């Protein structure tokens, strides 16, 4: 697991008003002695344990916590990878380029092993995602979509048709753009003009 995911998760826990203390999460997840660094890789099971510990302490499901975290981490990732985006993209266009433009950079620079995200275009305003990973971090993908629709001033319909957390062998998520279609470029707020929250 890429260290940035873990350092950002710690920030999510520390910064949010409704989350438990990081010390409580770290002790419950048995990582109290860990000092995470963004450019280092760590065992996958650590982020899973941390997410589960956070969910238990918040009386939420792990998936709900991952959705919240996914939205938070997307803003940081967008700041890092914005130079690789195009001004005329919307949220769906960015997602379609994850495997071509963004994950290779992660693999080359850090040795990280992000999951294979199989996005398929179903139309100008609809894509689907097939996700299969023993990490079962599909909630992060949904959270990042929440962040992207705000970044690009769009409205997305997100439908999870299958989920590994419900016993399926893979997750299948459908994203539909309800507003700000690329058929009307003037309705899109370009990435370069969008304020990304810190």
C-alpha cells in the first residue's frame, strides 16, 4: 500500500471533528508504533485494519468510512496530479484516464501497487467500473467520485450494482453524469479554474 494513502488516512482521522483520536485508532489497529511516510510502501492489511478500527470506534461500517476518506484524499491527489489532466475534462474523463496517466506514475515513482481499475465508457455521460481486489477498498472509489463532481461542478449518479462487501466476487459501479454534460463545454468548470479545498 502506497504510504500516501496511509498518511492521508491519518490526516482524515486527525482533522475531522466526528472521528476518534488517532491514538485510539492506531492502538485498536495495532499500528501504534508506526510512523507512516508518503513515499514508502506498507503492507496492505494495515490500511484495512486502520479503516476497520476507525469504523468500529465511530459505529459506522468500514465502507462508510472509506467513502468519507475517499472524498478527502481525492483533493490531495488532484493537487498532485493536476498537471496530468486536461482543461476540457470532467469527472468521468478523469476517471477514464486513471490507469493510463495516473497509476503508472504511482508505480514508477514509488513502487506502489494500486489496484487495477477497469473503467468502461458506456456513453458520453456514463461509465462503469469493475473493481476486484482483496483490499476491498471500493468505498474509496465512490468517495473520490464525490470529490470529483464537486471539483468539476457536476452532479453524478452513483449506483453500486455489486459489492464484495455483500459477498460478490467483484464490485461493479455505474457513474452517470446528470448535469454539466460535455456536450455543452460552457457548463463545465475547468480544472484550472476550480478551487480545490486544502
